[in-house]
C-alpha cells in the first residue's frame, strides 16, 4: 500500500503543478479538483498500508 501512497503523492504534485502553474486554462480547474483527491487517497493508502503491515 505504500507504493500506492507514493504514486498518489506524485499524482497530487502533478495536479498541483497544473493547477497553480498556469499551463492552460482547461487544466487548472482539473488540477485543483484532483490535487486534494489524490492527497486524500495517499493518506488513506498510507494508513491502510500501516494497518496491513502491522497485522503480519
């Protein structure tokens, strides 16, 4: 699950770059929407990874 958390962090950073970087008008709203979503998913994946590793 930590692999998923790292992947979601990278996607969140990419979405933030598109949202705040001013690369294109269509992408700024999409990036602003996806950045918090991927951050939340990375937190969930990290917590679930910690829970599953602790049980083993």
